[in-house]
């Protein structure tokens, strides 16, 4: 069974900036099919229309024209739009969107319609390791805990599709890896179709099976990880990190890259090293025993 998505939407950038300096409206036009069980990444520059695409699928934004069919159910056509609460979608927002006046448990069960799902919710709470904070208000928990609460709330109603809008961008590397592992496990165990917006190639490679590369509202490339990134990453990806410092040494430069709690030192040709700056996020790729660096932040 498939998820068929054919929608258009005129987008009006709210402010001028490097991604759209002229405020010029552009058109989001997507005609794609996703198989049930796929883990899809939406990849592309900020402002390309990725979040709007998720919101249209969730029923939170109405397209100018469109047709969405999930299995045998029509969610959107020219005359009809299924309400968001009936679309069986879990949405994890970038800013968590937790209710500050409710405690953790109340946040998770807020939209629960079928009390028979309480056993499932308790299972989620155990998987997320948030039992000790159930009675805490959201102002009393850490960012990592808030992410786990938001994920549990998104899954509490047993959705068919899980939408993730850069959910881990504010976390440190250790917490990010832990949440990635949790998301991957739940995707498999719950048989979800998951769509992730991310700017991090390492995160996409760790989690996803397919990529839609979105440029100015259009899916310019669609395929597997190897098909989309293969030409850039034709080696064994070993580590990702951030450039800490660069030290010129004649024809080469010493580039120190922070990878988790370790610093990896790479000798790189001086001319090619000019493409990189301190603070760049990079992949260290092993190819024929020579390290290569690739920027991974848009």
C-alpha cells in the first residue's frame, strides 16, 4: 500500500534573507509516492518548502490544489479535506510544542481518544525512560527529556505516519544519537511510515531509506541514500564532527575535528583545506586509505 501525494501551494516568504532576498513567492509542487514502512528524509535548504509539505500532509495547511491518498483512504482532493484529528498522523515539531500548563503525563495523553491505548502509552513511557518525570511540568525538564515527551505524545494515538520536523537539532551529539536510536527502534517496532526533515547527512544515513531532495518547492531528486548522496560519499563514512582548529603546515594543513568526546586530527592538502573553516560540520570519509572531508551543514 502507498501514500500518494500530489499537491501545490504558493509560498510567500515572510522576510527577505539569503535564501529568498527578494521576497518573491514561489510554488511548492510535489507529485510523489511513498511506500508504507519507508523512512523518508526531506533534504534541502531552509525555505525550500519542506515544513509546508509536512503540514499539508497533516492537514494543518490547506494546499491550493491537491490529492492525498493513504492506502484506501482519500485524505485530500479538490472537494474534500479530512480533518487533522482523523488523519492518524503523529507530528513532532521542532520547538516541541508541549503544553506548559500540563505535566508530562497530561501532555502525552492530551489527545488520547481511546482509553484502551493507555497500556500502549505506558509502554511508550517506559521505552522513552521518562517514568520519573511524569508529574513534572514541562518547565522542570531538560531539552532531551522534552524531546522524548514530544515523541511519546506524537505516537500515543498509534499513528500510521510519523512526521519529524528537525526534532533533534537542539541536542548535543550524545543525546542526539540516543534519540536517533530510539526513533529507529520505534519506526521498526510500530511499522511506521516516517518522514524526517533534517539538514544532517549523517542523521539521514543513520535513519532513512529514501530521500526527497527539495529545491525551491520541487523534488529535484528522489531515491535511496546511495542514489542521492553516493557521488559525494563514495567511501566508508566513519565519523562526523565539527572543525575545532586549522594549522597551516606548508603544503598541508592540520585539521582537528571534534567527534563526540574525541578530537580527530586530519592532514589535508592546503589548497583543498581552504574550503573549510573552524566551526564547519563535516564528515570524515575513508577512501583508499586517504581521509576526505565533506561539509554536512546547509
